[in-house]
């Protein structure tokens, strides 16, 4: 039921006076519910700031994981080459992966052997998602850039 509020004593009876408006007595005692536009905009701004901070950190950690995967693959190749040499008296010199060499690089990583001789070998690893290259060499198979120390994996910065 709608009721016309009566102006208080001494108040002007103007059509534009808020005291002279029709009101719903049931709604006048309730508080408005919901968020204001300013509150919603503040939430959106805060989420945007957090996203701007988090996204670069995520891409950096993803690239670090790819580098660790390439380094691990080259270290595993060293173990496989030594096992192959024990059985065949020479280092493996062929495409990777291959049934002759018990080694498979991680998905997305490409390993290429180079400078394979009876007394040493070198290898490089590249991966999709990064421009870095990692390398290792053993014995007389190097140095293979960026590796400069025998048996130590090195990556381009």
C-alpha cells in the first residue's frame, strides 16, 4: 500500500521536495542490497594489478622449467652413452631417439649428437617454447658451444 508522506511543520510543500514523495512503507525500513559501481570497479582494478604481477612470473617459471628439462635430458644422455660404450666399445653416433641407444629425450626437446669419435662426443639440446640452446661434450667431442668444460652442461643466456 502506498502512502503519501506529509510534510513536517514549517517545511515547504514543493513538488520537488523529497519530503513530499510517495513511498512504500514496507521498503522504507529495508536497506538497499548490492554493490555500487565504484566498489565493482575497485575489484576489477585490483584483479588487473594482481594479473599484471603474476603473468610475467608465470612465463619466467615456465621457461626455467624448459631449461631444467633440457639440462636433465643431456645428463641422461651422458649415462646412456656410457652404458652404450660399455657394451659396444664405442660411443653411439646416430639419430636420437633410436632403439640402439636406451635414451629418449623429453617431449618437446630435440637432442642432436655431434663430433662423435671413439674417445668422445658432443650434443646440443633445443626445445620448443624457448630460444635457449644447451650443450655438453665428453672427451675429445668438444667443446660444443656453449659448453666449455668437459662433462658440464651449459646453456645460452
